[in-house]
C-alpha cells in the first residue's frame, strides 16, 4: 500500500531524553536518568571493534520473558538514539508494539557499510555485504546468546542507512524479519538495487517478512525520484507472504520524524 499524508501527525517530543548520559550507572545521589549502556564487540568479518548501545525493557530484570530486538543504525548520535528510546517507550505504554530490546550500532566508516555498491561521489562505498555479515553472523548471535531474545527482529535506518535496510531484508530475509527504511537513498545505486530485486527467484523466502519505506515531500532527489518506482518493482515481484508499504509525508523532508513510529505501527499491526 502506498500512502500520502496531507497533514503531519502530532509529533512526540520527549525533551528530557535529549540530555541523558548513556552508559552511566543510575544512582539517586547524582540524579542521572539512564536509558542504556555501551558494549563493544570485535568483528572478525570487518576486522575492527564496533561500539554498541543497549537498552533493555523496564521489566527485563524482573521477568523471564523473551523480547524482540530493534536494531538501530547510526546510533552514535545521542539525541537520535534518545529519540528512538522515547518512541519505543511511548508506543509500549500505549500497547501499540511489544516491549523490545533496543540495540544501537555505532558507525565507523558509514559509506562503506551502508552503500552496497561503489558510488563515485561516495568515497569508500560498496562494503554492505561485509557489514550485513557482521550484523547477521556476529552481532545477532552474540545478543541471542547473551540476552533473552525472540523473533521478530526489526532493522531501522534512515538515509544511507535506509538504503542498507532495504538491501538487508532483500538479501537476508532468513535473518532480518522486518525492515523500516526512512528516506532510503535508492538513487545512490539504482541499477544495483534493481538487479537485486530482479534477481530474486525464490519468492517463498519472504514469508512473514515486512518492509516499510517512508520519505518526505521535500526529500532529496535520490529518494523522491527513485523510491516510488522501486516500491512498485518490489510489490510487482509478488513475494509470498511479504508485506511492503510506502508512505510519503507532505511538507516534510529527509528522514521524516515519524519514520520509526509509523514503521513500527505497520510491521506490528494487529
């Protein structure tokens, strides 16, 4: 389904989370508000150490429940990660989505990891295959062994990371259950992405998978001129059991504020 909005939804601004020091220990005497902690994992595939942010559900330590995992790209920017936490926590309180573990993946060489093909004006691009291998073969097994996780998992990214999100779910539907892509920059490498979708032969691999794409009316041309056509190409494949939706937000720009909120609503719709 392709949706256009004429009005912006009321934006949820949790101002207090913008000042939260991540990775600290909550203590009443210093009045810190803590939403997560740092972890580090060495990747044999990438041959480098990666910094990870982790936020557990409020009731994690007081239950034996298992939780879905939201993997968030571009997580090194603290206000962005705090906004992710605020959105998920708000939706949990409204029972819109299940309680989730949030795993934020911080960047090292962003173009290399997020853009799957070599692009002339994007130095170091073309390494998404290894980055996806890191996520699916190293990071996910690490968290599955260390924390109480269960399906489905969700991958969320915006802009170049939105491009990677689309690439990831089309390449590894066996490991990525749901993808939420804000303003995916399909226009960086449209020929490569077209070959990717056209080359899918096993249409049954995508059963119970979902992809939500969203962009703004005043977005970059590498999104507005390519994403609607790519959405049509995806839906035209008629992959068995695969849900895909595209939403355009009027009077908004790159990676609309509602990207994660609307995306979670869609992939977890009842």
